């Protein structure tokens, strides 16, 4: 479903087997070299989601190779197969768009939500590239709020994201405000590989080198 120009939702795109494979690899990333943790915000707050980064380490306003705000270690390399998955996802969402062939994501942000975790309205603009963001959801269902490019307020559209769903944000939607106001705890099905909680993987091009 096209939610807005450049914003495409493909429910159930990942098979249960691929979901389980991704959950397993995310678990291995969460164990290190930079362990999964709650990102600290510049004003002293802490995000309720837990995050582990691949390829580049993200913290508000910057991407670095080392996690200076965690343990100083270098994040794991971005694997080739994950770039291929991103191109496959883009081709599925943007049928017949050649853009997918040159898509070269170099970072993945893996967010884990327990039943109480939320993400407030924000834009993702720390990337120098304006290439699309690919989002993959696994586990508990949630409400995803897709807003406008002007501010955090209305108009916005609430979409339910379930396990295996793909969402691509490109073109005019790349700088849209968005949020996860609610996770439906306990709705993950065991075939996803998640016994509890929600996993979201976003693939991005940082535009850095
Ligand atoms: C729209 N994650 O990591 S994924 C994030 O479910 C983030 O964990 C949410 O927002 C999550 O920054 C939402 C959907 C998403 C991701 C990036 C976007 C939507 C986007 C970038 C631009 C526009
Ligand atoms: Fe975001």
C-alpha cells in the first residue's frame, strides 16, 4: 500500500524463516562488540528502545565508526548480504524502479521494543544521503505514526505494523516525521523467532566514507 508519495508498506514481506534468521543475527550483534543499549540523548534523557548499530554507530546528530558513548569499540562491519536484502526490499516496494540496483545501504539500526518502549515523533536527517530508508519489523505488532514533513503534529496517518512487514521511505517521504506510539505486547507469534517484544531493522545510506 502506498501511504504517501515514496512511502510504501508491504505487509508480510519477510517469510517466517527469514524473520527467524534475522532475529538470530540481531541477537548476535546485540552481544557485541558494542552491546545493545539504550541511547543517551543530549539533554540527559534516555531512549526507551534498545539499539545496536551495524556498519556505523549512530547517536543523536552523528554517525561514527566507534561507539564513544558506549564502550569505544568499533561496530561490526555491514555485511554484503544485508545490502542485497535492502536492494531486494526496495525492488519489492518500488516495482520497476531501477533505483533499487544502485541502493547501497551502509548502516543498519536495530531497535528492540519491550511492551513499554515507544519512539516519539522525529525526523531522520543525520544521514548525508537522501536515499530511501528500508524498515523491517519482526515480533509484536505496533502502531506506526507517519506524519508530515513540516512538524510533529497533524496531519499524520496511523498504520499497524506486524511481523514481517516491510516499509520503505523514499522521495518526498524521506524526511517525514514518524513515531511508534504503541507496541501491542504479547502479540508476537513464535514462528517469528521473537518470544516477546518487537524488533525493527532500518537500513540506510549514511553518505559517509
Ligand atoms: C520515515 N524506527 O530508527 S521504522 C528509527 O520502528 C525509527 O523502530 C522506528 O524511526 C522503529 O529512526 C520506525 C520506520 C521509519 C524509519 C526511518 C524513517 C520510518 C522513516 C526515515 C524517514 C521517514
Ligand atoms: Fe526514525
